[in-house]
């Protein structure tokens, strides 16, 4: 038996933030990141709408990129003191992921982080609060997913928490928020989104429900990402929808080793997640083509890429991804990103071992062992093709 889970409600389109007025409750915690949501006036709108709904509102601001275990536990304590019945997370992937994790430890104070990282092993949530996610970036899809990524800086590991319990109750996809992104963030989050779509389409848990979402997202991203990068307002709005579709797909189909590798190098080399995905994706397609070439060819056909065989179509898909990276000034290798050979070699065994045990590795379409993971990583450093 399989399962397909999405938020109960998805509000999208112009002024969809106003849906917050309809919430029923007494208290809401708003979890938000740096300062852009405040700077552009969205945070005050959210506060105003929640107060209009009759709620007392507490702000939990300043969630850092790649949120830490410690910040999650601190936020959970604040929630336990305030006792909200709604958790409203707003911003990019980091504040939404952090809020999801805080939700767990708010409701279950004695639960441990070590227990939380066990895939699909969380206790039943919604005992105290429901969850609203408002995405401001067009890439993570976390507003509709069963995932949260939290960093243990002591262990130098990013852990994906995976459980349908942390799928938000409500997702708000308001295009106005996406207009505020700087070009580099557009490029990184956009490449994260296309990676979600491609990995979901070949992942072991894919289904007839996830496939159409993945393909539609990939097609839209191909059409709108570069235009969005160049500041086109319509393209920004379309990308905000596309990344959400990709999130719906991968939340149910799961992902693969592009994400395993990105998770485990993000905390070591401090590469932004979407940038890491963009670098690794072509090499992982080369690795996975031995089991999934027909699926990659399906994607290429949907995109109208050239080729009359599965092999040529897959080559065209790889070339298209590299062309997107080049167009948006994303490096093609770890070496080009600025990782030194010494730093890479000193950490190679660690990142390979950790990527192998990442939660996303189990749903990769082609099994991989430690030596193969090392070889794939080495190719991503040197730029050599993955041919094994």
C-alpha cells in the first residue's frame, strides 16, 4: 500500500495572504527568517491578518540559514511557554523547516532529535497546534512537503527529517513574496526545484499521482526560470507555482542522491543547497542513467529536447541543465565553486559516508555503495563524466 499526502488547503494567487483572516484560534506564533519579510512589509501584513482573526501573535524572528538543532530546541521552548494553537512559518526553506522541527518538540518535549531523524517515526502531531507555511522563495517546496532539513553543526551533518506528520495543514503561495528575491537566490532555488522534479520522476517511490506533478513542474521551470532570473514578474509568479508542484511530487515520490550529496556537503563546505544541487545533478543523472534512462528520456521529450533515442535524449537533458547553470552563473564543479583540492580530499571519505546514510539515498533509483559515492563526488570536483 502506498500513500499520497498534501496540505489540507493550498491558497494561491494574488492576495492569498489574506486567507490568514479565516483561521480559527486564540494564539499564533510566527516563525520568520532574516529581515526581508519585515523589510518588504509582509510580516506586518501577516500579523495584521492574524489579529483580525482574533489571535494573540508572538514573533519568533531571526531564524538563520541552515537552522541548527539548538535554534530548533530554543524555538520549541518559546512555543511551550506561549502555547500557540497555530504555528505560522514564513520565508524561505530555513524558517519553515525550523518551524516544522520546533512543532515536534513543542508537542513532545521529551522526544529527542536522535529519534526525530528516524524516517517516518514521529509521534502524532496536531495535539496542540496546526501549521501554516508561507513560502517566499521559489524552490524548496517545503510549504507542501513532509520534510525538514536541520543542521547538526557539531557533527557537520544536515539531517532531513521525513514524516507525513510535518506536512503543513495550510500552504500559502502568494506571488508577491517571490518578487523580492535577488537573482542569485532565484537561480539557486530554481535549480533546487528542477532537481526536485527530476529526482521525483525517477525515485523508487514515484507513482501515477506524483509523475504528472513532477513533469509539469519541470516543464514550467524550463520555460520560466531564466526569465525569472532576469526579473520578469510573470515568470516569478509562474516559478512560485512550479516549485510548489515539484514539492508536491517529491514529498510523495521522495528524492535521490543529488539531495543526499547536497545535504552532507552543505554543512562541511557551506555550499548553498540549491547551488550544490545544480552542481551535482548532471553527474547523478549520468550515474542513474543505467537504471533510469527511459525515465530521463521521458523528461527530455516533455521538454522538447533533441534526440531520437533514450541515450541521446538523456544527453540532451544533461546538456540543458548545464546550460541553465552557465546562463545563471552557477559553477559546474566543486573546484569551480572554490573548494580546494586539499579541503576536498580531506573530507571526501566523511561526506561519502554521510551521503550514503542520508535518508534520500534509499529512494535513489540505482543502488550505490561507498566507493561509487566517492567516485561520483570526485567527478563533481574534477568535471569528469560519470561513466561507471
